[in-house]
């Protein structure tokens, strides 16, 4: 599912950055749909992580280590997403200091 999600998001990014496609509403709609798809994948992975047993109840040390690793990966993933959301929100709140018109010939 993750590979197909990345393939769909790659197509969405290609359409969104293509200058030949003039329909802005289609571009915005696809970007929004891609974002919802990505959030759906995160929710599915979080649900799977929720239903896994806790590392304390694992039958062996190896399975406890795998469960701990999966939980750390999930926390890192959510941390990256939250930090990206915070960065984009802060970047939206402040005016850009760089005037790119100076560099365009």
C-alpha cells in the first residue's frame, strides 16, 4: 500500500508542477486528495500499531525488540509530520525576506 501511495503522490506532484495543465482547480483537488490519501495511510499504520501487543507481553526478546522498533518508527514518523506541519504553518505566517524578482532576468 505504501508503494502505491508513493506512486500516486508522484503522479499528483507531476500534474501539480506541470505548466501545460492549466486547470488550477484540478491541481488543487489532486493535491488535497493526495494529502488525504497520505493521512489515510498514516491512520492505517497507526491502527495496526495499536492492535499489536505491547512489548512487555511479547513471548520472546526478539519479538519485543521488533515491536519496540515499530513503535519508535511510528513516533518518528508522527514527529516528522508534526514538524513539517509546524514549519509550513510558521512559514505561512511570516513574510519572505528574499525578493526573487532581483534574480530573474
